[in-house]
C-alpha cells in the first residue's frame, strides 16, 4: 500500500470524524489496511485503537461505500460492532464453507434473533451486533461513508484474525512514495 494512500485515508477519516463531531483522544493509535491485497478502495479499513487493555479493547473505524472488511473470524475475541454514523451491512456464518442454508442465532441491539446465515444484516446509526468467537463475519458500509465502533474482549490483531482468503495479511506492506503524516500502529 502506498504511503500516499495511507495519508489520504487518514485525512478522509479525520475530516469525516470532525464533520460528525467525533473527537479523537490525544495521540491515537492509527491503523490503515488494505489487508495486503493492494486494493484499498474495495478491501480496506481505517482503524483507531481508543483502548487496548488486557481485558478489553475499543476501536473506532472508518470506511467508504464498497470497502469490505473481508470474511474472517477470531478464536478468542468477542466483539460488538456498532454503526456510529451511516449504515453498515454485516454478514455472518457459523461455517463459511457450508453451502447449505442455515439459520443462526445472533444478538442485535441486545436482543436475540434468528437470521439466515450469509444474509446482510443492516445496522443503522446507533445499532450494534454481537459477534462471538469462531463466527465468520464481514462488514461494509451501505452509506457513502460510515463510522464504525468496536467494543471487545482483549484484542490481538497479529494472532487472532483468521481470514478466508489465505493471501490476506492483517497489516499492509508500505511503499514510501511521500512522507508519513503519522506513524501507524504496525510501524
């Protein structure tokens, strides 16, 4: 991923946060990823770690329409994904390789519901979905831009992200084509 793309993503996210009255803490930990696929506009995400403690984690994320966070699961982490601004689609599976249609029980806004695995669950601003360990998921904005929150148990981005696409890497290789606006979490 080019440094110029990372810088632009940081500026776009910062501007969108500010235009929606989201104040960031002093010296936040930024992360910008194309998941190692060199296609940030279709597979990309901007993340800010607001808290990363041994017991819990909180993140603020930013994505534009058509930017997918690809299919993955966590073995340890339980997380709530919260649509803060815009509209967000979340897709869940118990077993992504299962071609049979099956229902899964999910928790949306603290209420349990049954949904068909592999179907879009649309979250409007303020709504949340709980994702349990070993539950495959992907998400992407339906609106032009979206602010996404995450509150979870302890976070280990290096060892607890398991992607369907084996070519995915959690952190991108950075091609330095201009000076960095700031240092990323992975640097």
